[in-house]
C-alpha cells in the first residue's frame, strides 16, 4: 500500500476540481435539451425518461439528490480514465489516500494524457498497470452530478439499441454511491453499486412491461457476455494467486504469469493488455464473490430493507481498509 506524493496529490486534486468545474459549466437543463429541436429525436425521447428513472430509484430506497437535472454532451465515450496499479507478482493494488474522502485502489483522471503519464510512471518502476475509460462517476453529493452523454451508448451515427437499459443501469449504479458509501472500501462500494443496479434495472423494465422488448433483450445478451468475461476473470484471479503464493522462483512465476495472461487475452479477444491490475479492476466491481446475494435473499429480496441494513455499516465494521472479502462483514447483518 502507498499514498501519493504530496506533489502528485495536489495535482490530482487540482485536475479533479478543474474537470468537475468544466462539467458543471457545460451543463444544460434536461428539460431544455428535450425541447431543443436541434437535438436528435432519439436523444430527446431518451432524456424524457430520466425523471421516471430517478423516481423509481428513490421509491426503491435510493437517496433523493440534486443529481441528473442537467445534461452534458462530452463528445467522447469516457468522462474519466481509471488507473489501477498492482505489484508485478502479487494481486496487491496500490492504495491512494486523500484527506476526508479516504483511500481508493484506483484513481480517475479527467485527462487521458494525465492518466497514461501517471500509469507509465508506475510501469517504469516495475508495477502492473491498467488504464480504462469510464462513462460515469459520482461526486457523492459534493456537487450535483449531471447526466453525461458518455452514459448513453452509441452505435454508428445514432444511439445504441441498448441505450435505454444501459442508461438505467449506470444511472442507478451511480445513485447507489450517493446513497451508501463507506470511506476506504472500494470493493464494497463498487460491488454493492453493481449488485443493486443490476437488480433494479431488471425490476424497472419488468414494471414497465418492457422486459420482453428488443432493447432489453439485446441488453440482457450483452450482460450475459459481460458476466462470462467477469467469471473468467475471477477464475484467472484465483489461478494467478496460486502461482504467486507458490514456492516457485520469481523468474518462474513471471514466466507462468506471462504465458497465462497471453492465453487469456487471446481467449477473450481483449483489445487492451490484461495485467494483475486489470484483474483487480474486475474484482472490485464484481458482486458475485462478496455475499450480497445471500443477504438480499434474507431480506426477501426487498431492496428497501436490504439498503436499510447496509446503511448501518460504518468504517469501524471493517477490519482494515480496502477489504476484498466481505462475507464476514455482511454476515453480521
């Protein structure tokens, strides 16, 4: 574990504040965009659903916020670029600490160039790195988060057929962060948000009577493929951990690691390089291994009760920062 140097920390906070301010200055009220004939009819129709998504989330137990009243057209697919750093022969993420907001096992940069420069500085020191674009993020109530164009998938010259369900999912995911967030626990925060968003997205379309429509069916097909990748990444995480924990010479561990990840990249057809840091990213957002499903069943799958139980957790309930195994914590509830 490590923190940022004082200079790096100051610059990171500066770029975060600058990036957030730029977004706020570019926002337009959603009602204005909906009534703007210059915007595409598909986008305008999609934005009309935002109040209903927000109302559904709040009725399900998500915290009412000032978020998603404005729309920002980014002109690109990512709003931030997430950097994860890991040891070369251990699934051990670098932990970055900040005053007030706590620590994270990743960092999000508004500039791709900044993200790559930061990641490469660690790679030169022998660490594994992973850099990926993210379509959304939450300020946890510090600022009113706008709805971003990156949250709406596009295909060709227009919106993707899955634009509505994917918007619902990412909208609810980020809304969970604004509802329950525990400092210094990235695995808990991200996997919880993924779990709840998946449950509520399905219920949202079922309640609308649109669970059988083409858009939602296509979305489920994408989710199925994503789940297969996530399961394979979880297996890879376990397989490599066995190699790293073994008594092999470091040079042999490195050789086996490279061969394994090379096969994995080919098998999954990944466009970006898979590293230890990539596997950590997948584990951070993976709700399957953490016990949320078991707790959810005990609440008779009542999201409101489920969130009520989880809201009782505080930092003191976790044995140490950035806990990966959450069954013990959730079992206390």
